[in-house]
């Protein structure tokens, strides 16, 4: 029996990606959020070289992206965290960083990012790599 409060993730199919991100973030997704995510990924891992990212919709309405990669990423964060994260955990960390950074504005997009930070964090707390995700984002 699953916990009613457990947040689950569903892979977004290719055909639904643009409509979903437009619904959640509007034009700010391709103009602000996605470039921010890719930039943070480069900052956190010397081995991140770009590539295709999968999109994930959370049962609580949240969203995250993760690189479609077969091996863990070495991560070195400014807070001193230094370890390897699976591609999914790496994506969660990168999205949490992006949401946090984008939430410090005075517009609706900042409010949306603040909300998505908390929705994704709720999912991350039950993730198998929750300890490392929290350590990397603390």
C-alpha cells in the first residue's frame, strides 16, 4: 500500500512536452528557465556536456527535467557538496537550483518558480538519493 502523500513522477511523452511546459511556465520556459537549467548543469558538473533531457510531471503538479544519460554525474557545489548523482538526481538538483534562483524576481514567473521549487522538493524528499539531493541544495 502506498502512502497517500507520496509524490510520484510520470515521464512526459515527446508529443506533450511543448504544451506541458507552455501550460506550466508560458514563454518563460524556453526563454528563461530552460537556459538557466542548462547553465547550472554545466556549473555543477565538469562532465555535463549537454544532450537530451527527459521531462517529468509530478503527481502534485510539479515538474522537473533530467539528462538522458547512462552514468552518474560528478557534482561539485558551492556549498561544499562533492559526490556523484544519478542523472535523475542530478536533474532534480539542477531544477531546484534553477527554481530557487528564478524565484527572486518581482513577476509572476518568480512566483511560479517558487511554487515549483516546493513541489519538486516534496518529491525529492522521498527519492532514493534524497540525502545527497538535500546535501547538494542545502
